C-alpha cells in the first residue's frame, strides 16, 4: 500500500511500512523513512509506485485547464477526489486524482483552500478582480523589463523623466520605475547615478550633486515669487562722510562699508555702515518669510543661491554711486586710538567706492605698511587709520581676528569654457589670511556685532548670539561670551542681506532705536525655532560648500593633467595637496612629521563619489610646508 500525503506544504508519496490508527510509518522513494500523521494522508493507492505516481500526476496536471475546472466546479466546498470523479466521468485512477489535487493547489486565484484536500471555487467577482490584478502584474513585469533594457542600452525611458529627482535622490521602492532601475543596476554592475548619467538623466556630475542639494533643501526650486518691497526711505538723514566697502571681486551682496572723518581737534569719527533691508520689510511679510525659509545665502564655487531676490538686493546692497539706507555705528576715536564713545544711527549713506581685494592688496599690504611705502590711491589714508585702529582693537581683545600663517582658497569658475568632464574651467587661488585688509574688516565687524549685541542685552531686548565656551560654538537666545573672539557677547548683525539671524537682530535694533516694541521676545517660539533651524540649515549649507569645493579640486586635477603632486602630511593617513586644498587618504604613506612634504600619485578620480585613490610616491624636501588648516575656510565675522 502506498499513500499520498502533505508535509511542510509539499505533496509526497511513499510506501506504507506500518499502519497505526493515528500515524503511519512510510518509506519515501529516496529510502528515507518518516512518520506521517493519519490526518495528513490524502490518498491511499496500490498502484502505481510512489515515485511513478508523482511523475504521472505532474504530467497530467500540466494538461488540465484551470478555467474549465472552475467552470465545472459547484459553488459548494468539495474534495479533490469528488472533482476528479466528475471530471473523468468514472472512478479516477490514483494519478488522475493526484493530478486534480496538484492543479487545484497550484491555482489559489481560482480555488480557495478550505482544508486538507478540500477547496471552494472563487466567486466570479473575486476571480475577475484577481485575474485583473494578475494581468496588471504581468504587464508591469513586461514594462519593467523593457525599461531596464533601455537603461542598459543607454536610453532614458520616458516614464523616468517626471520622476528623475526622486529616482536619483530618494527612490520609492514600491514604484515599478525604481524596480526597473534596480534591476538594470544589478545587471550592469553600475550605480543608479552612473546608469542614469549614461542615459542622459542629468547634464554632468556637477548637475548631479547640485540636484541632490536642491532636492533636499529647495524642493520648490530657487526662483522667487514676485513680491513688492518698500523702496528705500527718502526721508532718512544722510551721513556726512562718503563710505567705501572692501570685498572680493565677486561679492554682490555688499552688507558693510566704512567711513572715516578726520576731526579738527585730532582723532576720528569712524563709521561702520551695515545695509538695512530690515527697513523695507517686517517679520511675517512675504519677503521676510522668504528669508526665514532660506535662512542664508548658499555659497559654492561658481554660483550662489541668494537668501533674498536679486532685485531687492540691488535696492539695499551698498553699491557705489548711490545713497543706501544703513544702520550705522559710529566710533569716536581719540588720537591715541582709544574708543571714547559709540553712537548708532538709522540713515542714508553715500557709497563712494566698492574697493576690491585684487585692486588694493598689491598696494596696501603688510610689506608696504611696514616699509611706509603705501602708494597713493583713493581712501589710502582712511584705510591706514582703520588698520591702525584694528591693531589696537585686536590687542585689546587679546585674540587674533585671523590667524596668521593660514590660507584661504578662492574658487573662480568660468562656465563658458567646456571640458570633457562638464562645463566650467576652475581657477583656484590661494590667499593668505590675516592681511591688513582682512584684519581691519574683521575687527570693525567684531566691534559692530559685539556693541549691538551688548545694547540689546543691556536693555532686555531679545537677540540671537554667537556663543563660544569650552571650545564649542553655538547660537543662543541668551547673551554669552565668545571665548574665541575675546568678547563678552557677540550678536551676528553685519550681514543682513545674507543671513537671516543678522536680519532678525537688525529688526530688534531698529525697534530699540525707534522706541517700538521688539518683534521677537527671548522665549517666543519664533525666536527659538529660528535658532534651531538656522544652526541646522547653516551647517547643511556649509557642508555642501565644502563638498563642492572638494569636487572642483578634483576637477582641477583633471583639468591641469599630471598624476603626481606635492602634498604634506596631516594626521595619518591623511595628506593634503599643496596646489589645491584637497585632503585625501594615503594609507601607503610612511609615518612622518606632521606637515612634512611628500609626493603622492593621484589616480582613479571619481566625480560621483568625489574621491580619488592616493598612493605614496616619494619624500620631498625636509622643510615643512606652511601651516595650512584642513579646510582652508573660515570667516570670524
């Protein structure tokens, strides 16, 4: 005697060795013996043999039409042997009954299982819905296969076009397009970014990285809504002295300018003039909400995303040749460079010149100042006074405004020059920190931020402060010391066109000067949320800037050619190239003195991962390179 039984969800057959009431001892065709519960036995048969039964049943089942079986089945629950008897019109053979069982079991859409060997046909409406779903899956499988094949062939499927940002940066694995992309990646061995790039999903690697940033931080795009702003007030008093600014050549958001009045009795009245966009909008207005949402201008090589619309910036930036509204801090300075008094005014400032570093620094630098050989140029004498004052202010704080011996790197991208790696030719220029121009600007900004922060603190008007204690820098709604700058409080106020925190502090100062209630209170949700959001957003923007500076360093290596570059050691296993501020891992470099020089070979530059393989190629001269920090960035004000 043989039996057909179910075990672990599979049908098996074997010869009965012993038959007890509740169980059987069965030998399988493989020779293995197993104990089978009587309740699991579905069919007892004498012939054919167990192995032959399953083979014959599978062959017979493959020929059965499941739709016909569903048609001839009754609406009530039935056993497989009953259907086999009706289907074959006589007592079925064991292989025929087994074939019906296998076919019913393999068609769960048509037949719902009700017990061991028992089934009920699916109701017509449920069957139709299930078949429609099955057909949909089949069509989706065909579509997925087609899209995956197109991707591997370097063609972008039309279905991908409206979903590209999501597919690139935050794929939804429930979508068929994502499944097709994953299948194509698995088949090709390429990452999603590379595969989509080969298919023309984005213009170049720069567009890919910028797209990721915009997807996360500017999901609605970077364009501004058409909002009207109040024109600069015409009834403000006009400053007596012409002002001048000092900036990089690419700066368009000119927040700060200076003036120097030589007093008849000796000494000077120094003006620190900060652009006053806070006069044109109030918290809660459309423009203010835009600034609150963006929180800061985003800077990265070759481009920037401004916090405020360009048209508005043009009205309030301290551009030369116009009178612009400003919040001005005046310092009464004695002939011995002591600051005797301060005064803050709301006024219009006539901007006589926008001085640029590249024009002034060849004439006005540490060497010419030390030798007394500064040549004649406009505002030379005023700059000399500001530099002398800056030296006194720095000494009074006991902290350097810019650490000497460090370097900043400026990135200039000409987008009109193409390359094999995308548009743009990059020029990376090194600029020493701590120049006289840097020092005088930094010191005067520190004075303004510290003075206005103290004024807000002393009268109990809320402000947002930059606090540094125990080496940690943070934003705070409570005034606290900034140990790194050596001041007892420091409220960012000098860049209201570029940072929302500065704009908020300006609103607070304007209300104080006008004798009006301040728009923000210290413990208000608006103030606390601004502090929290600004810190997170500002850090994210800074991370993106560093990432893109690294990207352009790699582009510079590809652009300039060559494979071996001078570098200096940082902490193991990191090295930094000397030509550009690029830090790479170089595990093969032997141990050496930090900042000692070596030669490294750079290979396999990857513009998607923004990385490269670095290998030790030899030692260079024993002298150490200038003390460069790892990032080459940093502005104290």
